[in-house]
């Protein structure tokens, strides 16, 4: 099996940390976050990995190389000087891609059964499938409507009351979807998914396991707790956009001090 990981984002929510290193290279318990992702993929039988690089991507290449010492094969695709967006970056990997592949974000940790997901997808005859979680605004703003096993609506900006699911950060796609992405233009995955939805070609796979992410300082702290065995599964925060800015600011200051103290900055 094959997976593409998008590791080229600017990670503005994690500044000043990400002014010096890519988000994927932030160390948690002495290992870069990306190493945990690769280990998880390998444990699930995914040995062919394509990394979409962006800002400070050379640090990732220097650390992971061809992937052999991690038990996988790694290929690299780079945006170049022109930013292409998440789907545009995926388009550039075309020469490396097999007929179908997993796609995940470089800040997501998704402890799912990838073999089972692939088996389910193989029986559908669809172009894509998004892993969704019944979030109900707990961990972030819910952004997906699911109907009859398909993604009916996907919108990160305009939320409706029907949106109880969230994109967990993992999809499986067929290579032919790249034909929907314009050449050498800025194009986000959201637009690609919306095109698939219009053609009723984006299936939904509901996972009962929650996702983890390091896109925020709070997420970093939570993932570190998971790795150290201190994660409390009973903890169920409720996402509130009205409180997000203030609480994130306080959390950022505290977590920055902890990162500096721990030698991660």
C-alpha cells in the first residue's frame, strides 16, 4: 500500500516554533512527529510513502533520506517557488503514484486499521473515500454532512446544523482524480473533494476512533500525553470558536515555555 503525506504547510498557528523547523519535524519525546506517522503506516502495511515538501522541507529530506533506516521507501515531491495548495501539491506527485493511495495531512495522527479501510474501499467502485468522525464540534469545527454512505457536503467555512461529522485527516483516492486538478495552479483539497461530491464519487467511512493532530499547541500537548501513556480518553473538549482565540493565546504562551524548557525550540 502507498500513502502520500502533505508536509508542506506554513503552520502559522505554531509560530514561532515553525519559523525554524517544519511542523512535521517538531520533536515529541525525542522523535519528530513525522516519524510517528511513518511508524504507524509501516505497522499497517504501508511501506511506499510520498512526501509533499514545502517550507524548510530540506530538513525532512536530510533526516529521513530514502526511508530505508525506518523500514520504508520514501520519495519526495516539492512545490518549488510557486505555492500550489494541497491538491496542487498532490498533482505534482503523479509520477510516483499507484492506482490508489492513502492521503493524509502532515499534522494528523490517525490510529486506524488501514488494511480494513482499503478493503472497504476496494468494494465500492468510487474515486475517493473520506474517513469521517462524529465530532459534533468537540475537537474542531465539524465540516461534513454524510448521507447514505457518501459525503454530501464538505465545507470548512460555512457550517450548518447538519454537520455533525468532521474530516479526520485521512482519505483514500484513485489516481484518476488527479485529472480534476488544474496543472501548475493553486488548488486546495477542499475544491477537489467538492468536485467529487458533485459527481457523487466521494464515499464516507465512519471511524469510531478519534483523530489526533499537532496543528495547535493544545494538540501538541495532547499528542505528547498520548505517546507517554497519559492521555485521558474521557476528556472531551467542546470546540467554541468564540473562545478559541483567547484560550489559544494563553495556551500558546504556556506551551512555548514548555517547548523551550524541553529543548524542542
